[in-house]
C-alpha cells in the first residue's frame, strides 16, 4: 500500500520556519506532522534557512535526496538583503542546500550544491524528475542569468545519473512575456507535464506538456480553463502526486494573506492529460500551513518506521 511523505517548510516570521519539516499521510488527503510539528533538518550553512524543498528517490542506489533553496527571509531580509527582493534576486541564494538518506530517518549533514552557472542570480525552487527516456535525473530550478543581461526568471536544468557527476546547465523553458518560477515536472503515459508559476499574463500557475522532459513545451489550455476561477497573484509553488487510484492531487501554495492563513490548497484531476483540476478543500486536512515542498510516495513499512521513530533527537537550533 502506498503512503506519502511531504517535505516542506512553514510560514513563520522566525528562523525555525525556514527549516525542513516532514509530514506523512496514508492517502495524500489527511496529513500528520512528524516531530511534533518541529523541524527535522536544520540549515547550518549559507543563509542558515531553507525554502522550496524537493525530495526524490534514487532506487538504483537506495538513496533519498532533498534539495532546497538556500534562503532565509527571517534573517536575511532584516540584514544583508536590506528588505529588498531586488537584492535577493541579484545577490542571494547562489547555491542549493542538499541532504541524503538511506532510510528516511538518518540524514547527512547539510551540504551546499552549486548549480554551476557563472553570472547567475538567485537559485530558487529546485525540483527533480527521473527521465525514463534517458535513464537519468533532471534537476531543474528558477534563475535569472544576470551575466547574459537576463533579469527575467526562467527555468534551467542539469542532468545526473548518480547525483555525483552533472551535465552543464541548460535552459529548460522561458516565457516570452513574463518571468517564471517554481517548476514541477511529472511524467504520464510517456509525456511530460511541467507546472510553473507565471509572473504575468496570467499571474498564476500554468501547465505545459512536451514529448520529452526537455521539451518542446506547449500550454495545456484545459488547465487554463480550469484555473479561470482561481484568483491571480495569490498562488504559487505547485506540487503534485499521483495517488494509488491513479488520480492526481495538485497542491497550490496560497500566499494571499499574511501569516498563518498561508499554505497549500488542493486540486484533484483524473489525469494530467485532461488538465481538469477541481478544487477539493473539504477532502483534505493539514495540521498547519505547509509551505513550498514536494511529496514522495513511500511504502507502508517506511511510513510506520517514520511514525515510530523518536524525532526528539533532532537538535533544536533555536
């Protein structure tokens, strides 16, 4: 039986919110926080805070990887970024944070991972997809390449077969009339579906489809139609998971209010191909406002092991 792990951060104004949190579910609908709703991994390097987590399993090596944006607004916005998003985009988040585990319980110490592009601005919102066509993984993220005169955010990628050696960075997709961030990619029936948050035209999440993981991409108009009733400018950070019955659950991160009212809102579709996602709040239960993360299908044994583990051994850095 398939169960689920959600790796995410929390919306707080204190540094403990911008750390790594785990929540688990039997059905992807009802979620329970581990470690009493406290962090399970802490960021000790870079900005000393992380956001926008992605989690991926490498079955060939029985390893699980977490990548995250190296960025603390709780510390940095008050300090080195001087309350300026322009400073963050230009000077912040040059690396990704990275953790590795063999069992989902014991994790390596945080290491900083360089995406390897000179003259890049911020490095945001990593996501990893297994590309069955090539038998390797694609790590993709959002960045402007300032050295090339591009301040507009676009999606970039690198390939790896073992998370040790990597291809050179390449452009995955850019939107002609707006910047794009928060990419999340999935495969269904041999086609690849890429969710991104568009800054303008429209200012919301859009869905793209391609025959290969690196494109060429085209808009899924049925998804645009399904999102017409969703307000512009208040949703970002799409993440999705295929449940055991074959349906897709899409979570969009609502940021339209300050504080605890932020967090994920769920939508459900029969397939990615249909693009017809329906808002489904009533079916879901979250213990608190999850912020930008991803979901990893896990086994019942892994679920029970994580539930039974004494997470209180995790250092409390506060």
